[in-house]
């Protein structure tokens, strides 16, 4: 499970909290006060906890209709009500990713991923969501995510559902905003992918992403001993920031962990 290791659960929780305090200190160097920092830490801790829930079997009916019109309206509400870990006022550099929910060729709820081109300078050959740095003319994080998705896979969402939390980049100097959207039915082989940025586009059914037997963990060098989510149900390993965002959205928004 997500917490199965030779370290006690208490130690893992403390390590997680210490890591989040470090992140908060890192990104709130010009913070207006202790209260603001404390709120950021609490929100970050909630985000961290939901992303690291131990996978458990999900009833089929909850997955089958999770992206229906009715459920998408519910998802919008859930995203609207989240106390976001918002780093927009703490970091001057901004980036966005689009978490593209869709239906696959069989009409099953799924998520679209890209495999980054091997020629790219950063994170080459890794699985990611469409996204990138904000341009000066981008109105907000949603604009950035939509522009990047269009540039990378030539897709425009049918519906933007809302914002997930921000996350600091690996260097801690950039706020990465996650935008959740519904793309309609997506057939990866028919996508007009930008070969300079995308090696491959693929979809993974949500039922496979939620299947405990197709989940694993990896350990971040930053949070030693803290197991981070990993997904093995697709053609490529999904880990890192992509898996962390995905796990949070699955557990809090798509099929809430406490609903089954």
C-alpha cells in the first residue's frame, strides 16, 4: 500500500509535514505574516494527504459514470470548493498543465497523457500532461494550459472544469497550476501531435488508474522515506509531478476517496 514501508505511519506523516513546511518556507520568503504561511502549510498538507491515499478497489458503477454530464457539474463544484494551495502571489514565474479527462475509443472514462519528446531539454522521455510556462500575453493559468494543449496535441477542451492546487516546480522557483478539463472522446492515433514536443499521446482508462494492483510508489529524494504515487496501468510508467497531481484529482474530484 501507499504507506507500507519499514517506517511507521507516524514517521511518514511527520516527514510529509516537515517537507511541506520546507516548501512553504521556500515559496513564502516575502510572506506577509505567520498566519499566511500557516494557512499555506495546512492547505498543502491536505493536498499532500489526499494524493497519497492508499489505493483501494473502486465499485465499477462509480467509475463507469464518473465523467457523465451530471458528474462533470459535480466535479466543477468540488473544484470550486477546494481551499487551493495557491502559490500565485508567492512566486513570480508561472506555468500551467492541463489534466485532460476524456472518453476513450470504447466510451470508457479515461485520461490523456503525453510522452515528452526525447529532444527536449527538461523531463525528456517522461510522461506528462500538456503544459508549459506562461507567456506574457496569457490572461491566466487556464489560458496558458489551453494554449499549451493546443500547441502540443492540437486539442481544445469541450469544457474547463476548474483548478486543482498549484505545485512548486522542481527548483522551487515556479508555481505550476493544474487545470482540469473534459476533452470529449479522444483517439490518440488521430491527434495531430507536435513532434518537437510530443513523442507519443496515449489514454489510460480511469478504471486502470484506480486499480490497486496497477499502482506502486516511488520515493522522492526531497522527502526521504515518503512514498509517492505511481501508476503502472498504461503503456508507460506515470510518476513524479504528473502522478502526484493525478492521484489528488482522482481521490478528491473524480471519484472521491471517502465515497466508497
